[in-house]
């Protein structure tokens, strides 16, 4: 069965999608069967893996997305005159990775997922139930989460064994961590039969310098991690313009035009540390 990991921080802009997409490509390259799950209405993971043009084409053809998992049906469309039960194989975008023989699949998202937030009753286990039917197909399932406390967060918790927390080292770096700690604690109390734990925090630097703001942010995050008993990954992900370039191309950082060798090697070390921590 797959190891299922959610990337969560209650603060946006911290690198969740960057890490999720690059981990997915790296696992794919290592001949692991990977499923990416885009649980964010902004659909950044979908675009990062598929590439923008392919993703726009996917929406233009009105193909199903994760929205149908939460709605529990596929609505009538140009080729179907009535609603249909969901077919996971029809929702999953097969071989969505960079290579022609890719083992990276994707459950894409779209903006309409935000409707789920308006009527969340009874939907928190929909994703977990869906993934439970296909978990034996994959080695790794990566869920990219929205930076909010909502039904989508609960859906990620129910579907996951581990949580990875990217943190950008900047002013107010810890603002989302107390909320995450409370959120997980409440989930565990209400669902004591479900095992979920923080695999670790990943530091995402704003730049290559280590000025006073960065050092202060590190101290604050380390203090928060110690209070909650959270692991901090030793290797860090520094800022590079190559990562947005990789997202636009739907490519791994190692094959992105003009990506610096030290950036590529840095991510490789982080990836190895993460996979070892997850037992992959």
C-alpha cells in the first residue's frame, strides 16, 4: 500500500506545491508509482505537473477532477445526458509526469472545488474512501493542500499517514504553525483510531543569504517545533528562479533550463532525506 503524505501549512506561499511537484517527479524518476492529489482550488499542483497548456486543455474539455470525488457523481455533459457515478480511473490523469514512460498519475483540481467549502457536511471522508480503493497501485501518494483550515484540511488528514510542513523563513514564519498544531490535536481527539503524524518541517529560504531575519525565523520555528515534538529536516530548500520555470514546463528541477548545479544537488539531498524519513 502507498505511503500517503499531505503537504500542509496554514500560511500560503511557503513552497508546498514546489516541494510536492518536485518530490513527485523525483519519485517517478526512481521508478516509484506516484499519485499526486491536488486538494487546492487554485490548482497549482495540477499546472505544475501537467504544464499550463495541458491543464487548460483538460478544463476546456470538461474532464472530471477532484471536484467529482467530493460531489460523488459526474454531472451530465455534452456526451452524457444524465449524471453518472464517479469512476476513479476516469478522474485520474494517467502518466502525467515529464517522461514518456512516467509512472506519475494525477488527480487534478479546479476552482470549483471551493464549492465544497460552502456545503461540507459529510464530505470529509470522501477523499480517503476514494484513495483506499486505489492505494495498492502506488508507492507514494502526495496531497498538496490549500493554506486554510477547512473541510479540505480534514479530508487530507483522513487520507494521510504523514504530514510535511514547508516553512518559508521570513517575517511571521510561524504564523500558521500554532493553528496547525491545534488542528491536528483536535483531529486526533475526535478520531483516536486514525494515526497521523508530522514527518517533519522543511525550511524554505527566501534567498541564499543568512541575514538576521532568516536567523530569527529559524529560532522561532525551532522553538515551535520543540514545543510540539516536530522533526526538522536537516536539508533545506533555498530560493531559485528555476523552480517557477520547472512549474511552467511541468518538469523536474534537474531538467529545467539554466537550473544551477547546486540547486539541483540541494533538492536531491532533501529528497533523499524525506524518502528515508518516510521509509520509502
